[in-house]
């Protein structure tokens, strides 16, 4: 069976692990897999087809999208659709796809998917990772009124077209499913199912000797409970609240906070760390994935932050990395996501709303008074049972078989 993945990722290193690469590799074990992704203009490389790990990878030259200005990013994103469609015609003219899988972001793949469905009779599957443009409205980047409203409605129509062209829509959690069906009445609920973020299950846990050496390498105290946050540092993460939470723990001698990542708000965190001079906080730029994974496994508790204004139920994929490292999870989020419910009911975490610094402090105290070992095992067991690539593969392939 021929399976095509469409993505706006760069996939520079197919040997690395990620939410997208892991599931692509899982499909490649049993199917003929083709990956169509972008190669931004700043790389000064042409469109190129290569075989990597048994996968046909077509990197299409596009405009600059990451770390680009708003206008350049917007235009480049809109141009991706005709660029991808042209690439399919040129490089995959003789390939007939049975299944096409794509994720959000972006929401601008509808014409490409429609073309492949019409040409090949393919089944289409949307893995919904991002509900845009509503998420941009929630945190003030867009508005439904004024000139920004024109932009919102333009992308809202793009979103609807993508949903309509999708035979199946896989959502990250039950709350995602409820949101999508409640706000898009034209969608048949039978086409919507839970298809969560997934990972290749691997145990990143380490013994105390290794843990001690890793902490020493990065100058992290061995006698404190280490809370780690790793990932994007942008507006969706509610960095103002994160900073206030860190400030509130300045005099807590039992804890240490490690922030690893990058993003549009990194500068604010950097200025805070430099100016506030808080001894129990360290900020690091992005590390190579292997180094980051090892460092995370040397910590005690993983943290997730989301802006409290979100009305859409985000479900950050960084949860999986914490679970691989057998870390209990402290989720500080809005009330609409169910990630807090998952970690609490799963027995491997805590939740507080991301606008209550006082409650954050109380939760930290509960963490310090909790025996963490059993929670670590529960986190890893939950990963194996609910978020493995084998599970997601069965979900998607099961529906494909029914559709054909």
C-alpha cells in the first residue's frame, strides 16, 4: 500500500525521534511510505527526492516560514499548497496513493489533498494537532473584528475546506473531539475519532549514578527536586505566568527549575533570569535532541504551560517526552484542555489553572510531599497503553481498511 505524508516540517534528520517521524517510521515498517515536506529558501537548496530509512523523502523548495516576518511567513505558507501540488505531479506522477495523511498546522493543504483523492481515489486522514485560527484569536494574535477579522475569516474558510476534504479527522484527545464537532456542525461525528500524539516507546529512565553525573555536567543540584520545562517558549505557553511562578519559588530551597527551549518569548525569560538573579532557576537554549532527552531523564518532574485564555483544548506533545523519561507531570493550563485530567486521573501528575500563582505554589508543596517512584512507573505504563505509535497505526489503518 502506498501512503503519502504531507507536512510543513523540515525533517532535516530522519534519524532523530519526533511525534511525526516516529509515526512515519511505524508506517514504513509495513507500507510503502512517501514523505512530502518543505525546504526553505534560506537553505539555498533545490527540491530533492531521496530515500532515507526506507522512506521516499521529497523536500520541496518553499519560501521562508520559520523565523520569518509576518508578511513573508504568511505569503510563503499560502504558496506551499501550489508548490506541493506541483511537486506531486512532477515527482510522483507514476505513484498511486492509497492513503494520504496530513497534520495541522498548516490548514492550507485542502487543494493538494483534493487533487490526490481525485487522481488516485485515496483515503484522506487529518491528524489534527492545532486548531487554527481560533487559537490565534484566543491569545490576541488575531481578532474576529476589524481588518484582523478579514484575516481570521480567510483562514477560517481554509480550515473548513480542510475538514470537508478529510475522510477522517483524528483528534488528540476527547476534549478535542468535542470541540471540533461542536464548532463545525457540518462534520459527521462518525468521521471524528481520538488519534493522539504518539511516540516509539522507549525507556529513558536512568540509575542514580548516571543521574548524578548528568546533573553534575549541567551544574544542577543533586539534593533538590528538579522541575524541567522543555519546548517552545512562545505566546501559547503563557510566559508571563511562568515567570511569576518562578518568582514565587525564589526562596524555596527544596526546588530547582530548569527551562530548556527557544521561541518568540525566549528573550523575556532571558531578561528575567539575568535581571532577577534567582539561584534556583536555569535557562538553556535548545539542546540537540539526544542531549535534551538525557538531561530530562535526570530531572524529577516535567512541566507543561499553556496560556489560560485558550478556549481550544491544546494537548502538547512534550508530554510524551516526559513519560518516556518516567517523569510525573505538573500541568499548568487553561480549563478547556483535558491534559490536566489525563495526568491526574492517570495517577502520574498534578494540575492547576495557569492564572493562579498561589495554587502553583501549593501544588509544588504537594509534589515535595509525594513519593514519586510509583508515579514514574504509572507515567511510563500510560505511555505504552495510550500513546504508542503501534496504537495510532492501528487506529488509522483500521479506518482505511473499512473505507476501502
